C-alpha cells in the first residue's frame, strides 16, 4: 500500500506532470502537519497545492466549496487559501454569515509559517436549515466568496441571495445598485431592510433580476424578441404579486 507522500506525488504527477510533481512534492509535501494529514487525503492535498500555486500575491484568494460524506444536507465546507498572513476569524466569519451561513468549525493550516500559504477549512450550515445543493450553487458561491475576499465586490446581506435565489454576485450587484438608486429618489428604507425583504422573497428577487436582464442586460439578453420580453415581464409581475 502506498504511503501518504507517495500518493501525493502520484496525484501531482497526474495533474502537473512528473517534473512539476517532484518539485511540488519536495517543496510542499513535508510541510503538511500531522493534523492536516489526519483530516485530508493526499488527493485533497494535491488539490490544495493546486489552489495555493495559482495565487500570485497575498492580495489574491482561492476558494474551494465541497462536502464530506456524512455531512448533513444543510451543511457544506469552504476552504479559503491565502499566501502570507493568516485570515483573521473576525474577517472570515462575518463574510460567510453575510451569505446566510453559520460557521460551525474552522481549522487553519499553515505551510512554512504561511510563506507557502494558509488553508482555512470551514464547516458551515445554512442559517435557515435549508438543504444546500452543492452541484447547483457551488460555483456561484465560490466565485462570490472569492470576489468579496479580494475586495472586488462589497460584503453585505445581499449575498444571501446566492444560495436562496440562485443569483450570481454580478446579478446581486445590480440589485444593490438599484436599491441605492431608489434611496436617491427618496425611498426611506435602509439597505438592511431592502436585502432582508429580498432574502424573505428569493423567487421575487430572482424575477426582478430576470426582468432587468431582458430590458437592460448585455446585447444577447436585450436581443430577446417582444414575445420573450412579454413572457418574462408576465412571469415577473405574477411572481411579485404572489405572497
């Protein structure tokens, strides 16, 4: 039976080729702690090395969304990768909570004191106890968490719509901008009130985005025919009238 280190090199060879596998195994292999090795397989370690080597600077973040066998339907796991310094819990926990998640556990692992990276592994649950379909929402959640971590989009309660309404962080940015526009026109509600209402009515939030995309989206969306536009508008209006 192959040992953990041998399996790591073989997996890296499959992913990166023999020469790169030897270099990566030599550089990273011995740096994984006994605690890490007890929790993760060599195959998972090879995947983590792939994420870490893709980072060009401490300003970048990598994110991996996954589940373990035995996790509850309302649970998933989030790995966050960073070069250099550890990510403080005071930064990571509020960020994940903004997505409608509750952090249950966190395990940080450093490689060479962080010089070759940090791996933060979070166990999270849906705050409302709803099942999380990893295949359906995993990539959207990964992209949104990464964008917030890198400061490319704001971190606020609108992001709960990634899970509840199936929206991307770009689509959520439209809702955020529209909310601000409404405030400029005199709407008295604070942003927290707006995104709380949208979280309570995720189907309506998704239909608002669909309506916006048909009339104001990119060229491919705007080219929809009159019948298609009427169909989207009709569905949106019926959904918005529903309670």
